[in-house]
């Protein structure tokens, strides 16, 4: 039993659309009291005076690829969860396109075993749907599994589900939330062939959003939404990348009542096709980073609640892999350490309020996935807390990048804000680039 008592003093607490001054008392894993002023009752209390810094709920990242098992030359659960807590992400939901793929209950349980032993952050996993594993899908326990992931366009790991009858059966029969990667495969293949004939494997990087085009995204997203409406399925569309797609989503009802929801990732809010000349394949993602207009429309949809959550789609590859010519360079990049600092930079730029960041990064993933007692600074909730210094600039460089792959698309960027402390389940897990040996991460549970 964990009897540790911690008191966070002089915090600017950000929660449920408000910012207020207060103290937070933690006993064991949970917050037991929030008040304007709380005194330590004994010498055994660990007191942290944060001197007016902001305290946010720990971020919940609903889409990461930590590459374990099978692809651990790129990353693993231990290294990437460590980078995540340094970035203020205290819970993650990991994707099924590992090796072997997470498409059987046996393989799912193996991942839980690895995470229990090695994760610094709280964890859950998505189960992968295929053209032939419906029987396994129907055996899943909704209290243990975050969601079902379907790739409607091929991406890293090639788990494409392209049989219309199978798709309809899955949508009709599962009670789980269905999370989808939406890009139309036929459109992408047709576009790829056009440019491969002209350039061979060395296709210019700025053609990536022409190949994995607006049309490919919109066609696939609209089909998935149509199928969800037909079957009554609970659908969550991952990583919107086009302004056109945002028109498919509604802000007319509260998130808890929505049957169809959407996510945007930090790279689609930060980069645009104007960055390809400088960054090249380092910012090759699926779906592709598109135009400045798309980026602006994604932010607008995020702010007006057509888009519900922000995630990272953290998907590391080695630098050598990424530096291949276009056709051989894999899509994806590492982001968990830098997503919150980047969003706070957008806050400094006047693009988004800190309250809205917390809503989209902390509260809404908890609502959307029905995660128990996380995502808020509230009495009775797990003490997953992030202390943020809004005015302490630092520059991303090789010496402070924590990903196993050792690089970042943000390298050379100076952020005004930094994460000073991260608490996971009441334990101090990280402080100013220093980690603590105890791994406090626990399996996420769901109130379903």
C-alpha cells in the first residue's frame, strides 16, 4: 500500500475551463484535497512549492506507436514512456501495428505484461482488426481494451482492412469504439504510380501530400462515417489532415453524446507543406502534412469543437531509415516529448488558450475513451499532474532528445515553455530532465 503524502503549494491549477490559484494534497495515488491554502500536518509530507507555475492534468495520448515487440531497434515501451512523461504525457494508448501485430488476445496480453514491467506512464492498447479476426474481436473485454483500430489505408505495418463485407460486420457487431486511419488505398496507389513512373524511387518530398492527397483522406473518412451512421457504431477518426474533412464533423452536441469523433495530431497543427524543403522525409507522415490553409482550418475546427482531441501519433524510426529516398523512407516520427511544449508555444502565439489545450489533451481523451478517474485535477482522481513553467526557454537538441531513435522533427526549435515536474499516480516521476527509478505507470481502466 502506498501511503506517501505529497503537497503541491502555490499552483495555478488549470481544470475544466478555468485557471485558479490553489494547493493540491495527494495521499498515495490520488488527490484527496484541493483548496486555496493547505498546510502540511507533519514532517513526513513531501512539499513542492511550485511558485505560481501552472499545474495541468497529465496528458492522455490516444495514439502512439512504441514499437514493442518486434521493432525495438526504433523504440520500446520503456524508452518512449520515459520520453512521454518528460513531455507531460502521463497516459498513452498504443497501436497494434507492432511485430507480431496485436490481432489476437494472446499478443495483446503479452503487451500488457511488457508494459506492467517497464512503463513509466499509464498504458493501454488498441486491438487490431483484420480481414479475418472477427472472432477474436468479439471476445475482447471493453473494460480492459481501449478500442479497436482499423487501418482503412495501408501504413507502417500494412494492416489494411479492405473487405467491405468484413468492415460492415465489424462495425455492426463490436461494442468497442472503432478508431480508424482513413486514406483511400486506390487513390494513393494510382497517384504513387504516376510519380514513380516519372521519378522512380526518388520522388520529391513535396509531392507526398499530392500522392496521399486531400481526396484520398476525404473519400475514406466520409465512407467510414457513412458506415458508422448506417450501423450505429462508435467511430473515432484519427489524425485529420485536411480542412475538407473537418466539415464531416459536428459540434452541436456534447462530446459524451457524440457517436462520431475526430482527432488532430500536433504535426498537422505545426508543420505545413512549406516545411518539406527544409525537413524532407523527417516530416513524412501518413496522412501527409498538407497546406497552410489546411493547418489553419484544422486549428479552427479544434477550437470550435468539431475536432475533439489532440494526439501525437508518435511513430519513431531510426534516422538512417528516415534519410532514405522517398519510396524507402518510412512514414512517422517521434513526438511525445515535444507535443505539449509545441502546443504551449502556440498558446504564446495567441492561437490557443491553455484551458483549451487541457480540454483537448487531457479532459476529452478521458471522456471519449471512458477512462476511469484520470484527465482532471479533481479530488478522488489519480494524481497524474504536470507542472509547467511558461517562461523558461530551451532549445531542442541531440543532448536533450530522449527518444531511443535520437532525433526529433523539432530539433533546433526553441520553446518558451518547459515541463518542470511530472507526477504519475502520485509519485514524482520526472523533474527538470531528471528521472526517478520507480516506474509508477499502471494499466488504464475504463468505466464501461
